[in-house]
C-alpha cells in the first residue's frame, strides 16, 4: 500500500511539472493563443522596393555669363585711383599790383595753344591793344578775337595756330607746396625757360581800392635758361607746367627783388569758353630741373608757346 501511494504521488508531480513547462514555453498542444497574422502563400513575393530617384544634375551656366573671379585673398583693383593725399597747406601772401603810370605803348608777352585756334595768355598782355598778333611757327597771325576775365589776370585769344603744333594739356589739379614749376615764354623778347618752386598762395589785389581779391600761387625762382638777370617782363601769359607737362597756371607777375613769380589758376580761363576744355590729372611728359630748358625750346620751336605783340594804335606791326 505504501509503495502504491508513493508511485501515485510521483506521477502527480510529473504531470504538474509538464503543465508548468507548457505554460512557460507556450507550446501549441492543448493551449489557445490569440489570433496570428496568416503567413503569405508560398508563391507570393513581396514587391521590390522602388528604385531611388536620380539626384538632380546642376544646370551648366552659359559661357557668356561666366566671369573669372579673383582667388580668395587677392585684393581687387580699385574702381578709381585713390585721391592724392593732401600735403601741408602753403602760407598765404598778400600781393598788391600797382598800375604803371603814363600811357601804355606797344608791348610783348607770351601765349600758349590749348586747342585748335584757342590760345591762353594773361589779361594785362592784351590790355588796350587795338590789334594783337600771335607768332606761330609759320609766322605772325592776327587774332580774330579775345576775351578777358573780369577779375583774374587771364584771357583767351582766338587765332589760327600751327597745324603741327601740339596742344598743351590743362591740369585739373592745383600745385602743392614745394612742387617744381616750369615757366616757358619770352622774357624781354628772348626765348627762355624758368624753374621755380611753390612757396605760397597769393591773395592778389589790384592797386585800386575796392577791387576784388583773386587767388594765385607764388613761386620762388630757382634757375633760368639762358642764365640772365633782371626782369622777366615778357614771360607774362606763358604757361606754368607741372613735372608731367600739364598747365596748372598762367605766369602773370615777377618780383625781381624778391625772386618771386606769381601765377593765376588756369581754371579761370575755362569760365571764358563756350565749350570749356576738360582737365586732366597729368600730362605725358617728364620734366625735371635738368631738362626743362630743352623741353621749353621744343614747345617754342613747334609753335605751342608763342610770342604775342600788342599794337595799341593798330597801325604798328611786329618785326619779322
């Protein structure tokens, strides 16, 4: 009896163990489970995934629109040349022009060519002239007209010039302190050139009370060729050139005692022209204290800088 009971208890334990094992492993036999997704039939296949869309290709730019670019780190050239740095301001000097006493007679001066048939000179060179002559390279020419500035010592003359005479460029820049200046003309009727250096700004006033003040420039005489002494009378109306050969001003006064030359701004003559001549930053020449005399000789020889003769009565003529 005891052995039978022991075997019964063993079988009960085995059955209980099998039941617990089935619960843990989820065996299908004898146990319900929730619904499952049916398996696909054996012949069915999943559709292939769609092919990826091709990446868009960049549209090439037309060659006409392509522009070369400067490499990084390379500075681009400026659109315009930088303005010149201002130098020290020249000192201001008061200049009073005393009128000569007595009646004016025939006289000479200088003029220079800036355009076809257009000459520049000083206003006092043609004061009281009934007839004015300009000596071009082919000979003396009678001026067909002249216009003087109301306050500045500047004038525009009209006369036929030499066909081969080059025109002097007109500068649009004012001279600077200690700059070299070169004056070309006919002092005392003699072909000469003068080298100067800017020392100041002139406040120029005629001797009559109440006359307006004009601005000019004052230059210290450094040398002249030929090496003469005395007055530079006759160089009035001649050009003052900068080292590039551009005209900055008109020679109008000379102080023999002080060794000073005074000039009037060339821009004053533009006010007298119906079609003003355009100014330039610089000319094409290279004038130095060593070659200025030769440069002046060439300008006179080709007729760009000319002698002026003023006939007060209109009946006298210049000597050939």
